[in-house]
């Protein structure tokens, strides 16, 4: 698209792509942050005076939402009221130069504003429009509002999370939002690749509920194969044993055994040769049937040594294992630090905040944070200058 709207990001995969970001809270901003991390120029269009709803969600650092800071790096901000003619003109000038529009309004909202897909595609045929919503652009629930908790509950995700008899349990992170954000990135990049072949933009329709159903993976397959309804089983795997959290002398750690050969090796390492010969544990299927008995026998042995002993012994001998970590542990973990999995952003006042980084190691030596999360309307003057428009204040 037009080169005068680009900000150099070095040699990154999405360099030269301009994204207009109409999203707020989490699913949409997570998508556009990843696109920005990968080199796209992201211009965040926010409601004047208020901005992204996330700006009001705590906790706060130096008066700025840490929630907002965590998913809005590498973006610019301009405040526009899309019901006002002057701001609509600015928005449409931005669309003329854009490659992608990402929005997460309730279905029907863009149509009411006059920016439905048929209208946009007719005016800007190369534009990719990615829409993230609770239930997608079609179906009987199309217009219903949704948050992460709603789709976790509706999808069945909560029904397989937690411990038996403990009641419904939400996944500990906003997997409903984050899953949709990740699928939105994939869909957006796929549409850009097809546009490179045929020159035409297209609509990407992402439903948070659909994404949760997709992430149920083998729960749906198990239901189809066995006819029984999967339920919560704690931390263990439903079809591999031993594959669980175990207690050592001084804390929890994980053992994940996915084959009969690995199980025999585990028994040898733990000096439990009798378990390998026990007919109850001869195959993975039998071990799954007798999971509780096997766990009790393993933990009796594991509690004789600290977990560091077992972690080294098992890892050195090819048994998948890992320590159980708190958030405080993982932010100081040497492997995660070596991989550069944390970023430092700043509030508009300069206060630093550590946030999660991007696991995609593309772009070589490019710094992850090339632009700090913006204050509301912070880039208005420069954007309007690029558009050769008067420097009118936001409404």
C-alpha cells in the first residue's frame, strides 16, 4: 500500500503492512499486538475521551492500566468518533492506505456505522477485514454479547477443567479471548497471502465460541469414540498414564510418560522394577484403568527425595519432566529468560512494567518493543499530518 504511511520496522515479516485497529479489551488487541510485534504498523482507533475499555481495568501502574499495557505495545493511537462526519473522513482516509482492518464489535455494529463488509469491500477492494466476536457473523447467537467466561462455559471448556466434584472451574487465563486472538492472527495472515495472489481482500470471521470448541481437541474425539461425556479429572491426562503432577519430598513436579518403553525406563530409574512387571500396568490402557493405584505407588517412592533430585535424574535419562512453577517462579526461570519471553513496556509517565513477550522468534535482532503502548490520541497530530489533513482536535 502507500509507502508514506509506513514506519520502518526493520526486516520483520509484516513490514509494510498497515493495520487499522478498532478493537478493545483483549481478544482483538491481542491479535493486533502480535501483528505489530511481527512488523505491521498498527493504528489504534479509540473512542474520544474514553479510549479502549481496558484503559479502565486494573491493576494500575503510574495511573495507567497494566491490563492495557500488556496487549497494546507497538501501536499508535488516534481518537475518532465514527458517528461524526469529520472523524469519519479521517477514518476513511486511513482505510484508503490500510491493508487490514481488525474490529471486535458485536455483529451488526459496523453495518450500523456504514462500514459493513459489502460497503468496505466495494470501496477498498484490497482491504482485509478481520472481525472477532463472541459467536461469529452467522448463526442464531450472532448478535449476543460475550466475554471470555461466557464462551469458556458454553463451549464445554469449563466442564473438563478442575477436579472431580469441585464444580465448574474457569481456565486460569482468558483462553476464550486469547484463543480467538491467535486464530484471528492466523486468519488475517492467510487472507493477506491469498490477496498477494489474487489482489483481493476478504472477510475473516472469528468466533470466540468456535475457537474454544476447536481447542477442546481430544475431548470431542473421545466423546465420539467412547460415547461417554468427558469431565474434569484434575491435572492428569485422560488417555496417558503416568502423566500427572506428583509430590516429591519438598514439592510438586510433573512426570509425563507417553509410551510403554518410557514407563519401563521410569520404573528402572525409580528402582521400582516390580511395577514394570505388574499386570495392572503392563500397557498404557491398563495404566489408565488403574491410574490411582499407580500414582499412590509412585508417590510413595518419589517422596523419599527432593524434587530437584528426581528432576535431574529423569531429565538426564530422557523422561519428560518439569518443575511446578508459580508466576513468581516462571518470571525468573533461566530457560524462559534465555528465550527472551518477557518485555518491558512503559507508562506514558515512564514507569516500567514487565509483561509477557512474543514466543515467535522471527525478526532476528529486532527489539520486541519498538513503540510503547500509546496514551489515548497520542499520535493524532502526526497521523493527520501524514494524511495532509487539518490538525483538528479530537471530539
